[in-house]
C-alpha cells in the first residue's frame, strides 16, 4: 500500500495474531462490515424475491436491479466524503460522521420500502425510488467505512486482519439478508421483515459510536487545500486519479480492467437467483434453512481459507484461483434445473458457491486496499470498488430479459441452465488478466513477505 506499510511488514506468530483479534478495532470492523453488507441484497436479490412473490415480471426485476449502479458511481461523491465534515454529526469526526449519517439514511430507506410495498401507492416506481435512496446511502456508508478501515490499520498485517474482519461481517450480513430474512418474511410478512432489518442498522450505529476517529489519514488531509477552492477541488477530484496512475503507471489500466471483470459471473446473474428459487418451487423456509446453515458455513470457511491463502500463497495466486472457482460456482446453479426441488442438491450448490464467493471476496478486498494511498483513501478505494462493480451492475439489468428470451426458445428451466453456464464462462478473462498482472507486477505488490 505505502512505504510505511511495506517497511513494517513481517511475519507474526500465532500468539500475536490471537492477541490482535482481541483488539476493540477488530470487533468494530466486524460490526461495520455487517452494517455495510446488510442493505446490499435488500435492494437487489432479496427485493427481487419479494417482487417475484407479488408476481412482478423477470424483466422488471432485472431493470429495478439497476439501482445498484449507485455502488459503482460512488467515486463521483467520494471526494466530498474524503474532504468535508458534516454539520452536527461531524463532531464525531469526518469518517464517523459520514458513517452515522449514511446508516440513519439506510434505515429510513428500508422502513420506507416496507411502508410503500410493491402494491402500495406508486407501485414499482415508488419502490425503485426508495431502493435507489437506500443504495445511495449504503454506497456512501461503504465509502466512509472502507476509508476508516484502511486508515485504522497500523500496518499491512493489521490491514489484512481488518480486511478479513470486514469481509466476515459483510458475509454474515449477506447471509442474514439472503437467508434469515426469508424465514422472518414467511412469519411476519415482507414489510415487517424490512422494518426489522432497518432497525438492525442500529448495529452499525453502535459500532460507529465506539469506533475511534483514525489519525493516519487525517494527518495527510490536514495539509490539503479546502474542497471549496479551485486548487483543493482539483486535488480532491483529480488528485486521486493522478496519484494512482503515477504510482502504478501503465499497469493501472490493466489493474482496473482485471478488477472490473473479476466478479462478473456472480453479478450478471445476481437478480435471477431468487426468482429462480421461486420458479424451482423451493419454499422460503427451505431456502432460508439451506442459506443459513450450509450457506453460512461455506461463506465463513471461504473467508477464512481466502485470508489464509492470501497470506501464505500471495494475493495473485489467490485471486487467480478465486476467479476460476467463482466461474465453477456460478455455473453449478444449472444443476438445480436438473433436480428441481431437491434440497440436498440445492444445499451442495449453495455451500460451494458461498465458499468460493467468500474466498474470492477477501482476496479482492485485500488487493484493492493495497493499491490505495493515504490522503486519498476514500476516493481511491471508491474508484477501485466502483470499477469492480460497474460493468457487472450494468449487465445484470438485462439478466431477466435474457432469461425470458431464452425461455421462449428453450423453456423455463433450460433457459436458466444456459444462462448460469454462460455466466460461469465469464470468469476466464478475469483469471487471464490477473495471471498477466502476476507476471508484470513487482513481487511486493502481491506476494507474501
């Protein structure tokens, strides 16, 4: 990441690692990761499940998923988060103030979705607007949380520790918003479930309250000009890009391209997972049980193995393996069409896919974190995380139209099979790009010390 991080890097004993796990900042990072992950599916796949329950077309579900483009455009307002203190909440500090503001806004958006509902006033238009508000607030929270996590780490080893904690919390939230919510919705209805999850954002607010305001990034920012004059505006908006390409030169474009295609297999079929379960005849309780048991174990194991692999083998071997595994995981969903309603097959596929997503996710977070520079933390990480999501978020909007078009020619289940296998093959370019980067990048950028 920086010379400071490189200079302090050394192998740590198991006892030292265990002691660091007891640090308050690790628990705070875990909770903030959970808060970041909770809204993500509630404006995406889980919302699609609710809409499909109400009889909404696959095409409409696919297009509504475009609200997730807010996550890919967050670099546009990340300079504001990087440089501006909020009124009132700014007393908590710049990072903590923005985190609290975004968390309150996310909670309000989720409760608003619950109140309106697909059949309420405004219908899908109102749902789409509230989902967009929630996604915008969630993306803003991500900017602040990612900047806090990077700046809170004392060195590169601790950065890996906090990245793993954030990934673990995020993955736990994904399971909660992907599995547990189905059991909740089956008992108290979708509106009640969304209200409950809006209140669950209190976990993030509590973590924000107990978090400390990091000083590492603040020292660099204090010497920067105000955002509200010409020099400061240029430095805040253009500076992060200039700094990134000055540091990485021609490899910068290759890095952005590799990051952009890395999660495509999962992204492009994202809106179709939950409608697929509905069309397969799987009940909410069955889906919730599998996701919350086998899926949770797979996800947590994937995060742990991915973190270990990144430390012992290096980032590039882990990223390449993760790309290949992601493709296989996405393609494996085609098996469900051959065994509709078979919970055992569903469990095997779900467990395997959650493992590979957790494994690859940790590697990508650690890699993107290593590319940022203090002083531009929020904006550079927002740029990188936007790059990884932009293409996938755009393409996934067409997923419903593609499956419906294939259904006309092939039938419903063969259409799903074809789409999932095709999406799995998209993993090949990502594996090749990271293989090229591994050969061209300095050893220090991605290899273990």
